[in-house]
């Protein structure tokens, strides 16, 4: 079965969840055709802020309920990350929300120390792999892209590797290169959704949201503009390539020590 994905590349209002949720809802409403997954950027309610105490919210509150509402209305999984609070700890947390209201989450493992993210947030300790419409999907967050071991598709556990990001324009070449590298080495489709515009610290972002196939070929990419990419991923093509070129059978075994 094919998988139709919608990538929402947009500017974000700085630390203003109300404005961002309203903006995202308007954009989702413009998707005129059925899709299976709607992907939002990293920290899509606030921008990439190091002020979690002023913007964080617990689970099952505004953002969670809004995502459940969007998923129910569209019949699609809605996913993206926000600033979550548990007790006195804060997490850069990706929510995976299904149309029936069920959800799972992934906490960003690799915290971007150059922005001192590791001083404000707690690191996650496990990946999730979700099954949806006959596909196995591994969602990760931004800086995770630089770490191939964490992303590794051991024994072909997933068919689609998904990154949500606030990746700055100054390192756009790295973003573009690594999306292709992760696709090639993991024999997997890769989808990357990044924001555009300047954040509250004046850091510019050009987006470069992209769909990359299992051979590392860029199927779709958009830069510098607000746009929704809608693309259909073909499972038959992926399966056929893995049969013809089963490089995963020669992969090295390893254990991740947390």
C-alpha cells in the first residue's frame, strides 16, 4: 500500500502557542485531498526556545487535544514536537497522534549543545517505531539526524525515517546531505520537515523540507517559502529495491549503550 504524506513547511510565531496552533489549523484546512500523515516542524507551537519554563505544558492539555482534533478531522496521523513538562523536567517531545485519539511520543535523544539545549531539557532514552497503513515509521527530531547509529535501520525495522526540525540556514548543506545519507545507508524513505523564517534569536531558517527515496534521490524539496508538500511513497518500489540490493544482510551488529 502506498503512503501519502503532507509536509508543512512554515514560519513560526516565537513562543506563541495560540498563534501557531491557529496558523497550523488554517494550513491543514487547505489540504484538499486525503493524506495518511501530516508532519509539522520541531517545536511547532513555540519555535526552538531555550525558555521551557515559560512555554511548556503537560501531556493531555492544549497541544495534545489540538493534535487529536486535527487527526480526527483529517483521518491522518498528525506528528510534530512541542515543549512538554513532567514534574520539574522538560522534554522536546514528538507526539504521534492517530485519528482515533491514540498517541505515542518520542523524546529527543540528542540535545543540541551548541544552543545549550542539554541544559534546559532532558534527553530521551528510546526510539519508537509506529505501524500505520501497512508502513513502519521511525520519527526522530532535528539534531538526531547527525547520529547514524541512533537512526540505524537494524534488520529493516522501519520503512520510513522521519525528521522534524528547526535546522538553521547556515547549515542547510549539512541537512540536505545527511537526509540523503540516512536514506542510502538505511534502505529507507526519509522525510524531513523544517521551518522557515527567523526565530526569536534572529536565526534564519530556509526550510529545505524534503522527501528522499531509498537510493538517496531527492523526490521533492522546497526552500525558503511557506509550502505544503504532498507526496505519495510507493511501498512496492521500496520492497523491490531491498530485494535486488539487500545490503542490510551485511550490516554490522552493535548495541547502543545509554
